[in-house]
C-alpha cells in the first residue's frame, strides 16, 4: 500500500521506527518529515501528509506527534481526509469500520512502539463496514 508518513519532533523517533516497520511489510512509504529531532510545527507536517491522501498520491496517511491530537486536528481540515487520533487497537478497528479513517494520528509519547505497530497492523488491514455507516461518513 502507498502510505504517506510524517511526524513532528515529539514523534520523530517512533516515525523512523515505524517507517522501517512498514517498509519491512512491503509498503511503499513516502516520508514527509520531519528529518531530525529539531522542533517543527505539527500542522506543517500534517498538511503534507493529508495533502498526499487528499490528492490520491497515498492511500493512507500515518502521523505521529506527542499525543496524536494536534496532528489529527490539522489533518482533518484537509478536504477528503478523515483523520483519527488512535491510542488502542480497538479504536483502530472502529476508526476503519465505522469512520473509514484514511489518516491515523499516533502518540509517540504515550503509546510504545510495539503497541503502535499493532495499531498500524489493524488500521491497514481493516475494511470500512459501509452500510449504515456510509451515509454518516458522507455527511462529514
Ligand atoms: C509538541 O510538544 C506537542 O505539542 C505535539 O507533539 C503534539 O502532541 C500536539 O498535539
């Protein structure tokens, strides 16, 4: 799957590790930064990743900041992007089945790497359930 990936400084370390994990699984990953632990503003990175998804350059987006909250807020402003701040595997499932989330915003400070890998496994493997959820998503 073509995936656009990004983080701010607070998510940088996990973003690097998650890029390696996704590539090891065979995904085509576009790394939109940041590229060091120097401070950056998370909305700038969210805009790049969300733009890739909005324009069809990537099927899914993955963002990492301290909490995932700011990234989800910023990415969700981009037309066609449904960004979910996810901190558990169950929420990853529901973000796909009920909300057809196309961008996931992870916490690099409060969720460990192993759990974020499992969360990504679920996010990438789970289909939108459609049905009664489709009309609701259309209203967003
Ligand atoms: C950076 O300190 C922090 O505010 C950011 O990574 C993120 O958690 C914002 O939502």
